[in-house]
C-alpha cells in the first residue's frame, strides 16, 4: 500500500453507533502468522533442501541476490499460504512472516524475490533437474513415513490417477482432449496409503501433454516407486489400484511380473465381458423389478483379451440402476485382479476404496491451484506442478500432526484458513522474535498441538 496513492485512514461515520476509523498504520504485520508451522513441517521432510540440491546455479555470483533454495522456498511456502501466482511475489516481498520463513530478519531483512525473478527462475529449470526433483519428492515422502512407521508396514497401496488441467493460452503441448472436452494438460498423480490409514499421501506429480493416454508414464512411475518402497519397507506387500484407462497389456504384464504385489484394475466393457456378465445381469434385473430399487449382483470370470499372454480373473458387478423419473439402466462393471477373496469383497472393500483419492485431487485443484500452469514453456509448468505437490506434502504433514484435534480431517483450504491465515504483529528484539497472534484464534488448541508435535516447546 503506497502513501502517495491510497489513503491510510478510512472513515465509516454512519455504519455503527460510533464512527469507525480504519487506519493502516500497523508496521511489521502479516496475515499469514500461522505459517511458521510450514517451516516446522519442512524440517521433517527437508524437501526444499532436497529440491535445491537438484539444481545447478550457473548465474553470475556477483549479481545473485536470491539463492535457488530461497526461490524454491518462497514459491512453496507462498503456494501453501494461498498465493499461487508469480505475480503474488511483488505483494509479499516485504511481508515479515514470509521473510522469516526464508531465514531473514522479518523487519530489516532483504526483500523477497520479485515477480520477474520468480518467472526467470521457473523458466530456466531443465529436464534433468526436474527428473531429479520428481525423484526427490518421492524419496522424501517415503523416507518420512519410513521414519514414522519405523520401517514396518503390513500393506502399502499405490493409487495412480490422471486429472485434467484445462489450459487457456498458447502453452506448449496443450491439446484438445475429447474425453474432457477441453484443451488441457493431463497430469499423472501418485498416492500412497499405509496399512489401513485413511490418508493418501501424494508422492509423484507428472505433467503430461493433453493428448496423452491414461497409461502414459504409469509403468515407469510404478517401477521407480516400488524400487524405493521395497528398500524402505522390505517386508511390506503392495497393492496397486488403477482405473480403466490403465488396462493395457504392458501394465498387466508388469504387474504380474512384480513379486509380492496385488492389483485391482478397472476395465472397460466389451462384447465378451458383456456376455460373461449377462447371467448375473438377469438376476440383477429380476431383483430390481421386485424391489423397485437399484440392485447389483457379483460374479466373476476368467478372461483373456486377444493381446494378453494368459487369462486373468475378472470380478463382475452386475448392476441395474434406478433413478426417480428414469427408466432402469444396466450398469455392469469389470475389475481385473489377482486377489483371491470374494468378488463382492474385492470390488466393494478394495477397488471402491480408491475413490477417496478424488478428494485429494480436489484439494490440489481447489486448495492449491495445481492448474495454474500458465507458463508458455512446458517444463516451466512441470516445475509449477512439482512445487504445488511439495506445498501439498507440507499441508498433509500438518493434517497428520492434527490427529485427535478439530482439524484432523480438515481439507487444505480449511487448514489454511484455520491454522495459517492468522493476523500477527512481529516484534524483533536483540534476543528473540515474538509473534503476537490473536487471543481469539478459534483453533488455538489445534495450532498449539500441531506446533508441539512438530518440535516446538512450551515456555
């Protein structure tokens, strides 16, 4: 806010019983007072340091004001705090909390990087560095949970899912996708679930062209994740869950060849599978006619497509859907699996559980704006996706540490509003920095619980 263009005092004389004066004269204040939790969360992962080690700084040292690590930290912490654009850097350049997060004095420390500096940084990162950063993300997440679980996990579930990232400019490798009916990118996201926990932890985010098939990059991603996971959790058994777009011969051959690995992969309907499902569909129609409700019947078959080397077990859900005011509709579903339990159990308890990753994907889109891939250069947009993924990992750490509090299942937007977006006045003395936060903070108990869980002390 500039003194020469915007008045520092605003008067509301007629709204209340007494005149209200709004005076913008509070120095060293921020609206992101709770964001110190993010720095404590990153101390558990060291993700920003891992990312920085993947980059080579070939700038002229005498002209460098902001290290690559600081640029990474500024973007990741800014994304987590709800500032997704490089343009936001200019507004936050002198924010005391954001300077503090980068290890600078919040009062007299140097300003943060400007928008042009951020944009130049995003557009200079090469493919080798991006590959290394993607691996660092996966290794950091897996190692964090190895420490948390002491290397002991009975089962680890890997979920892969593509999502659409609509584009609205001249970005490289954006194409029209008929399935999503828009010009877009198709990022591939990978999540890990440990044992019977509820949370799915993001561990990979790969930007792909808009015309990529669903399975593009899936085999390589699974191969790299399994290699790291087997070192971290040598006794774990793995489960891979995929939707119908991944049902290719190459994926099935890969999954069958992996030891200690189970899988459930959806498959699209075809004439052979329809014929296999027909007896169960007859039963489902009979039951639905009798009850007037949606009914389903489970069965299974051995099936081999013409491109498969051998037959595989297919779980069949024969369903008749009834909706008010509409005619009954057949809705058969097919899942290829090497699991042995009953067809109902495999479909309802194993495959359907993957649906919760849609909530994680919505958090990435709505809470962290992973779709802000507006750079003209494709690889710059891949960097933005990785930085957004890193911000999400830190927010997931806050949610993990919020166990047994009111924020235990809060989504990213709620976590930000309740834990990070706190008005604060920063006071610096010779011996310490004091953050004066509101006594009316609604989730004070949760904030304090998370801070202590991340290594803070009372005093």
